[in-house]
C-alpha cells in the first residue's frame, strides 16, 4: 500500500487489460531501453506496472527511463515505488 510520502506518478499510458496483447512487457521494455528507445520503454514499463503494481524491477526501470529523459520528479516517484516494493 502506498503511503502519502511518495511523490505522485501520473501514467502517460492508461491500461485497459481487456485490450492488451499477451506480451512479456518486461522483456519488451528492456529491449527498447537497451536500444535507446526510451519512449517505447516507458510505455512498456507503464503497462507492466499497471498490470502488476508490485513489480519492483519494472518500477525501477521506469524510473531509469524517466531519469534518461531528465524527468527527475517522475524518476523519483518510480524509484520510491520500486524501493517500497522491494527494500
């Protein structure tokens, strides 16, 4: 459960899981991240954390993506959630 001390995070991509293809969103996000396609990596990691909110690794990489884009408040919000889920 999130506490009030976390920075807010607003998703760029809103997920309705009834419309999603059955993909390995972590693998997909990591592939985009490694290729430098940060926008698509963010979309993949955002999809994953909305489907499985407790995925600390996905929150971590989502934070790294936002840090790459110099979006520090979003990066902090994601990294806080990563640590909260897996201290």
